[in-house]
C-alpha cells in the first residue's frame, strides 16, 4: 500500500478516463477537487441555459408570443448542451496539465459564452425596442 492507503497505483489503477489518469502522477488532491468544482460550475451554467430555453419556449407557447423567442430558446438549449460538453473537455485538459505539472490551459469556452451572452442581450434589446416602437 502507498502512504494514502490505496495500494499500488501503477498498472492496477483502474480509474477512467485513461487519457487523464494514465499520464503523469497524482497532483495535490485540493487542485484536482478545485478543477472538478470548476467543471461542475460550467455544467451548472449549461444546465441553466437549457432550463432558461425551456422556460422561454414554454412562455412563448402559453402567451402566444412570436417565433423569435422559440429560436432564442433553441439557441439557449443548444448552447447549454455545448457548454456542458465543453466542461468535460476543459476538465480533462486541466487535469492532465496538473498531472504532468504543466501550466493550466486557458478556458476555451469562456470567450464563446461571453460573446453569446452579449449577442443574446443585443438581440433581446433590439426586439424590446422594436416591440415598444410598434406599440406606440
């Protein structure tokens, strides 16, 4: 057994994915747990986007609102799913870097998320201005 009571971590290590746990050595557990918390936060953000998309399309159907809101809801749902998948790949890249004692990679999804939120805000603001102008 090693000093952490897990036995020999060599060939008998069965953790998955092997592309992560099959390289380098175990980093300080606090860093791995922080990496996992970050990935879970990205997944939670993706889930929020999906839930917001479902809520928006439900509201659009119930209130007989324009199809534009359904399109925005679809984009939100697809973006949420993509963000969750991106969280997995980001976790993998960071965990491998920790195990190989390399610098942590920059988050790849963050610029896309910020750009998408900014674009969505502009579209919704334009839609609101159009609706206000139409009702006057």
